C-alpha cells in the first residue's frame, strides 16, 4: 500500500491550447452558419459568453446557432455579417439573406395543413404571433395546427381555406 503524500506536481502545458478551444474543433471550410460562427469565435479566442455579448444575443441563442439547432432571426443578419466580416448566407444555402430557413425547407411538398400554414407564414416573413394576429386566431391554436393538430372549428377551417387557397 502506498503512503499518502501532500505534494503536487504541476507542469505547464505551453504547446497545448486551452481546454475550451480543443473541445469543439472549428471547421477549416465552414458550410453552415454554425460552423462560420464557431470558426470566427475560435480565431478571436473568445468564449461563447463573450461572443454572445459582442453579438448582443444570449449565450443560449449562440449555442443553438453554432450547433445548427436553430437559425437566426431576420434582425440579426446585419450584426452577424458585421461580426464575421463577410456574408456567410449564400454559402450556407440560405436563399434569402432576410429569411431564416435553409434551402429546400420552405419548399418541401406540403401535404398537411400544418406544413402549408408554416410555408405560407414563411413566405409572408411573419412570426407565429404576427401570423396568428393576421388570421385572428389564438397563438396556441396556430402553434398546434403547425405541429399537426386538427382544426376543429368550422369558422377556423374557413379562415384557413381562404388564407391557403386565395384563388
């Protein structure tokens, strides 16, 4: 059995990067917005909280953007272009620099009312609350319909038919 010892041996690691910079490598040729953001943050040597503060968003929002879980809102595009120093949106597959959907998402075949509603909302570039207000329905109802819920009220069915099939 070994005796207990109070000594601590430490050796500086000069040639290694800090742990937070080694954990998630930044892509050399970024293809998504998240990869562009992560690469820029690593080249500046910033923590996520520092980069989020610089962009004027929450750390959680930046985390989701870097992991490509969510896309930026329309109002953030100018700040992102200024932060990155170039426009990443064409190389990321975003069709419209003011849109928030990657290429092909908004043009998927729409076989359900929810998909058609979401597609219409994105064409109009409205948030859910703005679209619900335009339709004159509660936000919770619109959210449920977009997620595949049934439209039970005949008045709402007529509203949606008029919105989706204006011809």
